[in-house]
């Protein structure tokens, strides 16, 4: 990712450089100059001076219903746009409520700047009202953070914060600003010059000998496989990867966050790897002799048991963050650098290749272990989550910007909604934050108002942040919410079924009437109980002006297959146990034919 | 996988509030166990130097180094474990010492190149600097007299020779260059 250091020009901003401004004004001066157009937040005592100054500036503030919503919205905004998301909250509980969203952004490397108010500097350390050491709290879950106690520090600190957030491996940065720093005044200064941080190294370039070693491994590999991770999207390397794949004919497996980074319908795309990845993908990984991992970090959900992971494969690890090299999986050839730059450097050195044997072998195991063909499923009158998601894929023609929550529906989405373009699937992969979807979707909608934004979430996760429906109503923005309502905390229930003797402890969940909840917000609610009703509901949601909530009442005890149990060998997957008609809980059988 | 050994890192950091907290937090968060950590000013304004001693094999050492480099306030990391270096701790040891034991204890101090720096009728306080093992040697010899109090610093370390550490270090994490 190339860094531009030029301040985005905002014609609505008057040039006030050299004038004496309050710290509060300087906050907004700096944010506007950093390109912030929308800021998600919640006011309170220690941030009130900043809020008071906000009205003078061309920034749209979205009042959330909880600060967690604000941090997820900034996150969703960043994921959808590739720009830095921005949220703002007060001290103490306001700041601590941001924490879940900050950790979510940290684990998925999302560029985000969080502004928090802090008690006046002379009260710091006195356990003052609404005082929390939020910089201390967030050291482990931010890329960097700052405590600002003087107005003249505000502009340079915010500038640094944005630079750190978006450069290198992106991440959240928190800027905690004391109330007195907001209230005091100083001469406003702003420089567009290069930011000098002597200890910060965001821009590693690949080394020539590593490129050579990689080329040699690729040249001699018989059974190579490419892993496309989130880094492909972050580096905007989709095209570079496509060119590389066209030339080398190496099949591609995606991580959850990598979905969309390489087109799902591309003939060389195998699908998702890992715990709920496709069986043939995991088998191909276990049989491969070369893994070319691009912008991914070998998460435990991707590798299963490390001791038995891809035993015959050499690994080329292309990754921007040197600390990821050899963290989980030994890299035979580490290449530290930007995914796109590395792929482009490799390109001229790799040869055309047809790899007929290897591709035929993968086709064979794909045939054996089956593609889910849910097109031919018998309609038993019930509604199944996979049907709903597959239908959503069909009726939105795969073009929606989908934001998922965490759990079964998230895995079904990954399996059944095929994403051909980057930044069209937003999901909390690393932290697995329930409650992420609705607020993140609101953020995404602000970033991409022209997109059709769909939330896919469970009944559990939806209720964690459903208050943000009020935000949709107040802002008059439209997202479509598909609640995959199975009356359980589904993924936990599935684990209880598989690994805890079927004891459903604390997973059955009574939910309110979601249609009425929507209506109570002045929004539209639809209930769907049969597959035959899905299309009409989706079309109605797309045609309705405001936010629509669809309560899909799906089969309660369905499970996500296939599955690698946590810590098991990757190729060792639990398959869907029965054929259709023999067991009515398991209607989604697998045939040898994809559509 | 190489063996886990005591490793010594010289870590140059910006002298800013909270940097020690950040570094300590990193070690805790990543389950890197710190044996000792020493921090103090250097001759360069705005630069502090830490000496961190911890147990790690080769692979872990590289990850520690790479993770330290990820911190915005960390300027330069040098794993000096296998370099020619000078390692020192300082200890103050207060021992029981009756009048007729004085001569013996002072002789012991001479052997270890330690110094008696305070004395009262029944006790003596000894200052020693040296490698950790030397301090431990003195402590074991003094134990029979009865140690009343002991305080010691963590290790501070420096490579031998004329290598000069300047502020603009081009160095990058070792994991960038090679597989562990």
C-alpha cells in the first residue's frame, strides 16, 4: 500500500492555520484534514468541549446507542472503504465500551482512530469521576496509543495516529485527550511534511534472495497451492494475484477474511480453508508440496493441529509483518513485504505451467468428498439457514455487501455466498465478536452509500447490538438485516452436540418478536418460515426504503459441516452424517456437482 | 528447534512516558518470560536503553525481536546473546559481622573484588558488581555469616569493542532475512 502524505483537500474547510484555536477545534481541524467525513460516537462529560466545537466542521456525526457500536461502525466503515474509520467517546465507561470494537479491529488489522476524552490532566490518577486509564487498558489491543494533555500536541498526534493506523499492517490507534487540553487554546499549526517516527518501520520491501528462493520453489513444485488472506485485499493485490494465478495455474484457497480477495467464481479458486473450509481444500493442503501463503497468518482456525499440518509442503510466507513469520508455521522462504509488490516482483520470474495432474487430482477429491449442491435439495417445508443464505446470494446476484456476525450463519455465509470482489464481505474473523454485524454494516453503508448492504446475523448476536436499529432509524439509512433465527446460540449448541454430550447448557434462547422490534423503531419487519417465502422477502427488503429486518425462522438444531474439531488434523473432518430424507435434521446433503 | 537459553537483548527505546509499560506488556501478552529488565538513560538525549534477559530458543528470540520492532517507540533491538559482551549486575549485601569476623569478610570481599561500603558494630554492607555468577558466588560464601538484606539490579550489558550505536539504525528484524 503506497502512502500518500498529502492532506486530503476538503473545500469546506477554511484555512485557519496560524490562528489561535481551542484544542477542541484543533481535533476537528486535524480530523477533517485527515479525510474524516463521518465520525461515529457518543458524547459525555470529558469529551463535551470537542462535541461543542464539532458543529463548525464538515463532519457528519452519527450518534450510536452504545460506544461498542461506534467502534464497530468505524471498523465497518474502514473495511468497506479501505480508509481510516473514526470514532469518538468520552472518558471512563465511554472509553471502555470501545474496547471490544478496538480489539476486533486489532485482530483483523483494521485502520481506525479512536478519540476519547479524558478527565482534566490535574485529576489524572485521582480516581476522578469517569476516569479510566484507557491508554493503559488498550496497550495490548491497539497498534499504538497516545495520551494528550496539551492543546499544541493534538494536531501532530492525530496526524501521527492516522499515519500509523493506515500504514504498514494497519490497526487501531487510540488518542486520549484530556478535557483541559480540549479547552485550552494555542496557535494551530499543520504540516503536510513527512512524518518522522524513528522507531516505526511500515515499509519493508522484499529481498532479492528471498524472491529467488521462492521462484525456485515455485518452479519445481508439483502440487502447489496459494493461500489468499486478508493481506491480498489490504495490499489491493487482487489483480496481481489473478495475473499470477493465470500464469502459474496454481489453485487458490482463501482464508475467511481473504474471501473476495480472489474471485470466488474463478476456475482456480478452491474455496475456503480451515475449520469449516471445504473438505477438498483441506485435503489439497495436506497433500500439497508447496504452500504460497499471501497475506495471512496461519491462524489456529486455519491450520488445525500444527504438528500434522501440511506435512509435505514447503512454505513460502509472503507477509508484511515480520512478527508473523515463523509464529505458528515454519516458513521455508519468508518474504516480508507488501503482497502486491511481492507478487508483481515474482511475476516475471515464474513460468507458464498447466499443472494438469495436480488440478485433476483436486477435481477428483472434490468429486469424492462432494460439493454442496443445495439446488437439488428436497424442500421439506422447513427453512434451513444454508438455503436462506444461498437464496440471498442468488437474489442479490452476489452483489451485496454482506456483513456477518459470528457463529454458524457466518460459516454458512462463507460457504454459500460467493464473493467475487474484495471488500464485499465484512466479518469479525480474528476476534470473533458477536454483535459486530449490525453496527459494522451501518459503518459500511456510510462508507459505500450506493451498495446494497445486508447484515446476516444470528438471533444471539443481533440482540447484543440491536439497539443500533435506532441509529438506522435516526440516520434514515438503509441496511437489510437477515436474522438467521434458530432459537439457540447455534455454534455453541453445535459444539455441545458434538463434544459435550448434547447437553445444551445456556444455549436455548428466547428472543423477542423481531418483526415488532423493527416496527417499534418505525422500520419494516418481515417473518419468513418457509423457503417459498424467501425470495419475496428478499425482494421486498431490497425495494423498501428504510432498514428492513427479516426474521428467518430456521431449523433449530442444524450444524455447520464439514468441521475440523479444534486441534485436530486438518484433513480429518466431521462430515454431514446422513443423506436427505433419512434424517430430517440433515437435509443438506452433498453431491458431486456445484452449480 | 534450538535449545532454550538465557538471552540478552539490548533494546533502544524512545524516552517517552509509558514505554516501559508497553515493553513489559508485550512480554506478558506474548508469554515471553522476563528474567530481568533494566532501563536507564543513554548518552543520547531522548533515547533510553533497556537490557532484557529472558529464556528463549532461536525461533522465540527472533519473534521477540520482531515484536519489539513492531512497537512504535522501539528504535533498535540487538540480540547480544552470542556476541562478545560485558554483562554486569550490581548487588548490595548486608551481612552479620561480629568484630572477630571482620577480617575474614573483608578478605572474602577482596577475592571477589567487592567493597565494604558501610559498617556497624554487628554488620557490614558489601557492594559488588560483576556478572550474575560472580554475585551468586559471593552470596553463597557470605550465607554462613547470615545475610540480613540483599538487593540487586538486573543485568546491564554492552558489546565489546568499538561498535558504536548511532541513532539512525538501519537494522531490521532478523526474521525478515532468514527462517529461524
